[in-house]
């Protein structure tokens, strides 16, 4: 009789051990899942912050393209003889703002970290992972376009207007909020083309004006730049729509238990 009783005791003790191990494993798994959910929420919050920075960049770039396009159109009209009243200083100022084209950047910190550390699966929703991959792949493709755009007019004018003169033009013609911003070096004029004609100091505005008008390639460069700006502006609007939609999806995921 003692043998079955001993066996029962042994089985009972073994059962207690197995149950204890299973409980410990379950607790560990619960803790791991909880840690992963906390990490997911942290990454989602960082992704939203990155995208909000992107949106601010797109907004700035859109305003830059409007101003630049207006000045490029004015510059082209002057080359064709449609702005005879413009002084030489006005021509140089318009040419400057016609070539201050921003290249929008995008923040990749949180997404790049997810990918490089192999943590992308922390984002539980596979559809959301796919949307993130699409957004950042599209952003990278657009960067290729921005860097390969037609720079001929930009380079042409930049080589002929010294940096000190460009700074003087921005100081005189760009709104104060632009001067204080991180992209102040670009400059955006809120005035219509031809409304601002600052003193240009050491630059011979008359000589540059005559050179621009006598060079047939200047009009060609201006036309090419306007075409590029139209395409670039469409890209910026598309990027804005993508970023807005992705932020909404990320915020919904952040609120999901």
C-alpha cells in the first residue's frame, strides 16, 4: 500500500513543479508582451513626431515654390521685354528669389532605427508596416528627383551674385519670420516680383542685368526651372497627403490597446 501512496505524492509534487514552471513561463511571456507594447507605443509616438516635422517642411517648401515660381515667371517676362520699368536692382533681386529653391528633407530617425535594429515587427499591424515602408520609399525616391532637378538657372545666377549681396537681398526683402527660421538662408519674398529693390552695394547691377538679357540661355534656364517647380510642387502636395494620412493611422494605432 505504501508504494502507490509514494507514487501519488511524487506525481503531485511533479504536477506542482510543472504548473509552477508554466506559470513562470506565462508571466515571462506576459512581461515580454507588455514590454513590446510599451516599445511599440514609444516608436509610434516618435514616428508621429517625425512626420509632423515632415509636414512643417512640406508647408515651408510649398510656400517657397509659390514665391520662387512667381519670381521665375517675372524674371522670364522681363527677359522677354514685358517689364521695361524694372530697375537693374529689381532685376537682380527677382533673379535671386527665382533661384532660391528649397529641397525638402524628411526625418527618418524612428523608422530607420526600427529597420536597422530588426524591430519593425514591434508594429503589430502588418498593413501599418506596409504603409510606413511605402511612405519612406516614396520619400527617398522624391529626394532623387529634387537632387537631379534642373540647376542651370540656379547655378547661373548664384555664380554672379556674391553671398554678401544675396544676404543683403534676403535681409531687405524676406519677411522677418523667414529670417528667424531654420531655412533663413533660402529666403522667401512675400512681395510680388519687382516690389523690392534693395541697395546691392559692390555688385554692378547694371552689368549683371545686361548680361542676363543678352544671354539667350537665361530664358531657356528659367523655362526649365518653372517646369521642374511644377513637378516638384505636385510631389510636395502628394507627400503632404501621404504624411497626413499616415499620422491619422499611427494615432489610431497608439490608442489601440
